[in-house]
C-alpha cells in the first residue's frame, strides 16, 4: 500500500471543492486530484491512477451516475472503489448507488472535520 493514498474527487461546485481539499489534503494527508466534471474525470483517471474515487451525483452535462458507468468501462478504473457524495441520501437512492457498484455513500453536507476519517474507514473496509 502506498504511503499517500490517491483520491480523485469529482465535484462541480468550487466552494465544496475547496472544503474537501482542506479536509482531505491538509487534515487527511491524501494526494487529491479534483475534477470539475465527469468528462474531466474520464480524461484524467488513467494518468492519476486513484486508490478511490469520490463522485458527486448532481453535476451538469454528465451526472455522477453516468460518470460512474463510463469510469467503470475503463480498464484503469474497473477495480477502483467509488463513493458517491450527495445530498440525495434517501434509502431508495442509496440502494440505487450501491446496486450500481458504489462501495459507500457520504451524505452532503459533509463535515470537513470528519471527512478524511470517513474516507480512511471506507478504504480500510474495501481493502485498498
């Protein structure tokens, strides 16, 4: 396992990107790549080779569900665990995400203080 785990975070809102960057880089010590769109994630995922992907559900152009489906078709990403980060956390919505293959769901708004620990726990649980 590498010393610094690499996270790709796909989120279109700059304010949320900033909060997550502080939480994951400064508090969590992760190597973080932030992508502002699903297409940016698809373009960069192979070169970055993340250990885990955090994926917003509600994004313009290509939403998180479609981004997830396209990421999973890429050989470099087929086995990378994906966690949806969303305000849409009703039981049937969470079931939809996990049925797709997401390993977990983090509710928004998330706590910047506990986000890194949540992600570390998820990574431990999926054995990466």
